[in-house]
């Protein structure tokens, strides 16, 4: 059976909120329980500078996230293997920059997932395994209602967004313009996390 990337209703609702909150891409790390690493129970947003075409995480914010997660008793496999980001347009296909970033940042990991959710609803998920040779598998994505979950928390999600997402000062666009701009560009012309751990 092909592996599946599953989101809790809580994590999925939070991702939809963050995707639609502003006109930019956003990037996050999926948080998983120790016994089910392809189940995303929450998302954590490090501070990042964002535009409709990029989401660049701040090094210090990533280090702080790692410290906080380790302090909670989590291993890197639980908080640093599922890279989640959004595209403001209709396509969730990875850009050339997405592919290069995934290879550069996660290429040495024994496994990692790239997940993209487009504003238009399209989703893309791929598992990369490193077992002597790199193997990639497309993943089905689903919302898993089989575990207990909390209700939405828009105030907390808004606070996290305000704290973490810094729109690029050079980009002052209305909420609908980035989507049209992104859809006109070819996949290889777009950026995502271009400066992550440069």
C-alpha cells in the first residue's frame, strides 16, 4: 500500500487559515507524534520573510524552533522532516527552486517530505527516502479524523501568523493580485524558501 501523508483536522484547518491569511507564500514544519511520523498533528511557523513567490526562514528562528521542540522531548524526525509550504496560485507543483531547496536542506536526511498546498486547492506531497540511493514516492494526502482533535483557534493562529510572517517590504499587492501573478509564471520561475539555511 502506498504511504499516505495525513493531517489532523486541527493541522489542516490551521494550514488553510495560514494559506489564505495573506497574499504570500508561507512555510512551516509539520509536527508529528513519535509513533506516526507521517501524521501531521500541528504546524510550526518560524519567523520568515515572505512574498507571493518566496518564503525565506530566518536562521535564528529555525534554531529557536529546534531548541523549543527538543525541550518538549521531540526528536528531529517529529518536527524537522515534513516541510509544508503554500503557493498563492492554483498550482501546487514544485518549482525549480522548491526542488533545489528540498535537495539542499533535506538531502542528507534519511527521509523527508515536501508538501505544497495551493490557494486554488491543489496539493502535492512527496516522500524522499535516502537508503544508499535517493528514492522518491508521491504521497496521497488526507485528513485523518480517527484521532481526537481540538477545535479551531483563529486568535492563536492569527497571533502566530503576525509573529512569524513578515511580508517583503518590496511587495505591496492586494490579496487577489499575487494569485494572478503566480498563475502567469512558469513553475521554474517561482521561488520558495530560496534563502533557507544559505
